[in-house]
C-alpha cells in the first residue's frame, strides 16, 4: 500500500520536511553561531512489540543539534508536528553515566538552587518539564533532599506544546519555531555543559 503512495509521501512530506529542517537548522545556526545537523525520523513505525499495529507515523519529528550533538549524547532541539499539535523542545532523554554524575553533582551542589529556579521559571511560563525517572532517591542522597525531584532524573526534557500548528507552516515557520525553541536556550546550554 505504501508503494502506491510513495510519490505522494515524497512530494508532500519528505521533501517539504527536508526543506523545513534545513531552514530551521539555518535559523538555529544564525542564533547560536554554530552549524546544526538535523535528523528527520522515519515514517515507518516499529510495530513488532506494539499493541498499536498502525504501520505509519501520523506525525513529523525532527531533532537538531550543533555538530554531532544528540547522536554523540548531547542535547537536541526537537520539533514535532502532529495533525492537531505542534511540540517544540530541548533535552537529553537518557544521560550518559558521565552526564548523570555531572547532573547529580550540579543539582546537589552549589548550582542546584539556580538550576531548580530555572526549571521552575520555565514551568511557570507553561513549559512542560518531563517527569523524574526514578521513584526513589538514588544513593547516597537522603530521601528528604531539597532537590529530590531533580536528583531522581536520569534525563531531562522540556516541551512547548501548542494547538496552533500554523506557526510551523509557510515561509515564516522555521523562524517562528526557532524563536520558540530559543526560549529554552538556557536549559539547552546547561545540558550541553554536562
């Protein structure tokens, strides 16, 4: 069935996604002074172990990063366009062992309060912060540590959700999306320093 519509997919999704990703990478490069690479996620779903056997994704997901970035374990800028939702974000889904150690040292140490405040300010502006991964505190931290939710993380993502998908469309789409993404730059820079 896909083969019968492959030309439609390439004309109406694949090629426009490539153009959009290149333009968004260019906007991020202009803002940060660093060239960005991008990755467009595939349309086919891995359904081997999924309850939902729908073979294709109904969304477009793109990750962008300076240099090798997310493929090298660094943070990524993320773009997601669903039929009824636009999601923009930054983060690292799973810290490497070195990043996890650096994260916990930062959060438990002198910089922990500033990190907690930054995340609290983002949350107050409607940014959705991913939930902590662990239910219990990792050793050697006390269960009543003042920054327990941050110490229970094994990765960190932040998301701007919008029902206005039109912000990603047209000639101004890459610029508008880059502007929203750059609201999360302080978190991106923090994650990059790990």
